[in-house]
């Protein structure tokens, strides 16, 4: 029997999210297994959302996958 890897999903809100395409003020990033799957402006309370002060920066890694960072710390 093969064990399935448990998927980790985090919803993280911040004052700002810097993306290659621009800036989202008061935004939320959805991160699945370390990859940013979605970002959007905060318009209403979202369940199970963690909040960070300051800015989350989304950068592409060496494989072109979007990753979220708080300062130099990778958010997984």
C-alpha cells in the first residue's frame, strides 16, 4: 500500500503582497505545498487565514514556480 503525501494548504493575509505583476494592498496568498496557487485582495473575512504584518513577496524559484517570502524566510 502506498502512503499518500498529505497536502498542506495555508491562507496567509498581509498588509501587502508584492508580485511580479504588481502590488496587492491588503491581500491574501493561498499556498499549497510551498507553491503560491492564488493571490487576491482582501474584501471579506476568509476562514482559517493567518495574518502577518508587513509585506509578503512572491518570487519565481529556479523551476519557475511562485514562492512566497516574508523577508528572507520561505513561507511553506
